[in-house]
């Protein structure tokens, strides 16, 4: 499926040195259809999204446009992404279809042409007087009727097979588009998950260091309190109720703060444990998704279509043979009429 649309947009002078084309090709991931838009590098992505909505009925808010691992922003011009160019594909994903509980798109209605077989010729009650006078001519007329019918039947079958074959080739192209869309989505997912994994690893590294430091601090709280009690103040600084460093602090407030830190520390430990479990589950789901996204099924279909192309060739050869037989019989009839009755009676 191909659609054309002309859109224009605002200016963008970044990437002016990059040679850009005048046609943007957008592949629809959910059905393999292809949209073509006549545009330039100064066209806003938002303008393309509105044109897509007219063709696919997907609101711009639900559109995810990917070019490689880059998501196209509606506020930017195409030139920002070095588009349009013939060597760069853009894939359209429907965000509403990417949800785990979303329904698949409705099956596409396809017209599969069946051969329109003509009815067999009616038997003639009595042959023409001219033909009945010559047995050879009578036989040729009968052959011509049968051969013409055989040719018509073969032609109907051939045209139906040819139409079905072209439909298979179209569906194969759309399936190949979907495979490339799947590969692009997988590459984007891998890129995103790799960045997420890096941030997760950095967080765990920082958490481990701080956790070790906080555990040591909380574990040594009583020891540090005793050390503060053991350090006597200078006699000049001593007064009633102030004889050591610990007396300079509000011990109850300090112990309350230590208890709060201990509780917060334990709660944060629980949160991090939940994060670890969630990340492991996410990693498992992503790996399972990568496994489910493995493509390559179209190669078998493409091989099968190429094999069946030989059947179309065989049918074409049969058609040519039947056409020759029909032409030969027709020429025979013309020759016998000419020989028996002369040119004026043809």
C-alpha cells in the first residue's frame, strides 16, 4: 500500500551540508504498508504526523516514529535527523498497540481472485451445410470449438494464478517491512535497556559504597558515644553538667536521630531489594521479548514464492501451446474453406 502526500514546514538549517532528498518513506509497523510523502528537510515532523493521521487514523500522540535508534520529535524539522534520504528508513509504531494488554489490529480484508471458468460450449444441433459436406472441415470446426474452450479455461486459471502470485509477493514485501520494523524496535529496545542497565549498575555501585559506610557508622554509634564520654573537657571549660565532650550534645536527641537513621537505612535496604527483584524480572522479560522477536520467517516464504514462480512459468508455457494449437486449427479451417469454396466465400 502506498500513499502520496505533499506537506511543508518551517525552516531548519542544521545539517544543511547533508544532501537530502524530496521524498520521505514511512513504513507502518503493524501492517507493513508504506507511505510516501513529498517533502524537504525543512518540513516539521509534526506535519508528517498529521499527514500520517489522515492515512492511518493514528493520532500524533500515539505515533512513535523511529529512524534507527532515534525517536523523531514533532517539534523538530526532518533535517535534524538528516531526513529525507533514500538510505534511511522511518518506521511508524502505534503506541496503543505496544501495550501488553492491547488488542491486535483487525485482520486486513483481502480479495483472493478465483478463476472465472467459462461454461462449456453448447453442442451444436447440426453442423453448417458447408462443414457437413467435408468430414475434415467438420472435424476441424469441432476441434476449434474445443481448443478455444480449453484456451479460455487455461487463460482463466493463469490470470487467477498470476493475480494470486502478485498478491503473495505484495504480502511478502509487507512482511519484510514488518521484519525490518521488528529489527529496528529490537535495536531500539536493546539500546534503551543498555542505558538503563548502565544507570542501574552505577546506582548499585554508589549504593554499595554508601551502604557500607552507613552500616559501619550505625554499628559504631555506641562506641563513638563512649569515646565522647571519655574525652574530658579542659578545666576552664568545665561547668555544672559539662565535664566531657558528650555533655556538649543532647544525647537524647542524638539517640533519637540515630534510631531514625537506622529505620530509614532498613527501609531503604528493602526498597533496593525490591529494585533488584524488579530489575531481574525486567531483564528476564526483555530477554524473553528478544527471543520472541527473532525474525527470519519471511526467508522461508520468499523461498516458497520463488519455487512457485516456476508453476506460473509452466502455466504460461501451457497457455502458449494452447494458443498455438488454436491458431493451427483456425488456420486449417481457413485453408480448407479457401480450398473448397474459394476466397470469396470466407
